[in-house]
C-alpha cells in the first residue's frame, strides 16, 4: 500500500498532538482502529476540519481573608479520606 506524500507530516502532527495532550483524538482513533498504514491513508484522504476555538474567560475571584477554621476543616476532610483503608478486590 502506497502512502500519500502527506503521511509523514500527518503522523508527526498526530504525534505532537498526543505528546502535547491535545483534545481532538479523531486521528489517533483512526490509527488504533485501522492500523498505521490504512489509518494514515484515511486521515490524509479526508479534508482537515478546523479545531474549534476555545474562548477563554478570565474571571477574578473576590479577595477573601483566609479563615483558619475553614482551612482546618477542609484539611481534616482530606486527611480523613486519605487515611481510610482501601481494599483491593
């Protein structure tokens, strides 16, 4: 099976996406399902869809004075969960 000329570029883009923790896994699933050669052929044959842009909204939290009682309560809750015995079945 002859691979298209863009196969190497497509593979490297997918590789960089996976290593960078990319969100869109369509190409990776094509490789897992169809295999390397057939998956790359299918990916390069379909037109590339643009990635959806994420709109980032910066929200500022109101300044609150730290409450020692709340911090102690939250710390005790976390320690209680972490100290419970975990059974492996």
